[in-house]
């Protein structure tokens, strides 16, 4: 079948867990659906650190009523990738991977989705693009240098190097500890006064003890002012400091692709960056375009994750099936 020649009932943009859940629920209701993903399926989870363990339990990651099993209490990244591949295969989801969406034109019941591989027609659109594709930049001179990393994978390449970790939440604390354990010389920098209070209870005392013992150097109330080839400039409470540095790992978080939403005609609230949606259907102000997953939360990305974003699929699928 030529997917370009079909008028799809719905096109889902994004093949993360929520996008897959939308595809599954739409399919269950007989809605002919195409899923388009600019990376691989569950691309954000693929980009997580190689040996990452989720903070949640397996059943909270489940979609499509398919049980998820894990060797331990909390699943690993590898187990999650395997699970979502299995779900996609079980439901025979039509997913176009490595195909980016350039624009969405037209109106309700007559949309054209232009991608890197051509154009598709659809009656309804579901946008589930997540938040992991746009890193929050440091916005300092030198950030474009190859040594600056926004997506940490594993500690091994940094052995016996001077590495600066920027941030003080869960990810930053875990990265700093892994680097220390692997033999890197670690410096942690944070604008706030201390390790964030929401860092998990089994991680927080560990990182704090490494800092107290001088095994990890920490600068609080401090910001980066410049990144150089072999050093980093800091503004500390005691004044400017320049420290030796081989790599900067910026664990400063990620944001939804708000530019794409704006270009799609989605209105965002100025104060929260939340798009305006009907809470009963998750249909946006642009009729026929539905929003799913973390993008519904705008800047407050901690409000929606896989655990609750996966339920958007049923809500949206019911609404689309009723309209069709």
C-alpha cells in the first residue's frame, strides 16, 4: 500500500510511549492511523543514559494492556526499549521512523502533512512530540564547542579527564556520581544553594557525601560565564574563577518544541507555555488537531510523564472516533 495515496483518518506525530498509546487506541476503534517519528520509536528513551534505571515500576510504563516485565523492581532503559518494540510489533502499528514533519496545512477533515519523505492527507492530527528533543541551553560563549554535551550516555569516555557537570537535580547528581566512580575528575556547578531537595532519597546523601569529602568539587550560587578549549570560566560568590576542563556535561533539562507547535497554529499561554486544549478531548484551538503527552503541560514538564501521558490515548481516540 502506498501510504502517500491514502487519506488517513488520523496521523500521529511522535512515536514515544504516548504516541504509541494513541496509535493503539485509535486502531482499536477502527481509525486508520499512520505514526510519523523523526527518530527511532521511543526516541527519547533511546537517548537516555545507556545504563539508566527508571524511578517508576514496570506497570506504570505499560500501554495497550500488555504487561511489562522487569528483572528488578524498576525497569532499565534496555528493558523499556524492548517492551515498546514488542508492543509496536504486537499491534502492527504503521510507524514511519526517521521522517521529520515540516508542516501541517489545511483544516479539519482535510489536513496535509508535509515531511522529509513527501506529503500525506489526513482527517485528524495528533501531536505527541514530547520534550526531550530541545535541550535547555546554557547561553554562554563556547557552548558550541564539541566538548559540550547535552545528552549523556555513559561515563567510560571521560575516564581521567576534567569534567564539569552543570545542574543539581536527579540527572546531574547521577551523572556526577557515575563519572566519579569511573575515574573522572568531577566538578559540579549549580546556580542554587545546594543539591536540589527533590533528588531521590537514595542518591542525595551519596552525592552530598562525595562533595563533603572533597571527592567531587562543587560550586553553588555559581554560573558559567564562558567555555574555553581547556578551561571553564565561572562567576562564584567569591568572584571569577577559571578551572581546567576537558568536557562540560549540561544536565539543565529539556523543553517541548514550542516553535513547531507555534508553526502548527497552536496557541500557547504566555505565562506557562501551555497550549489551550479542551480538557475532555485534548483537542487544541485548531480544530481537528489534538495534543498528547508532555506537551500538554507546557513548561511544567514534571506534571505529565509516561505514567499519566499514556492515558491521553484513550481520551483522544474516543474523541476522534466520535467525530469520524
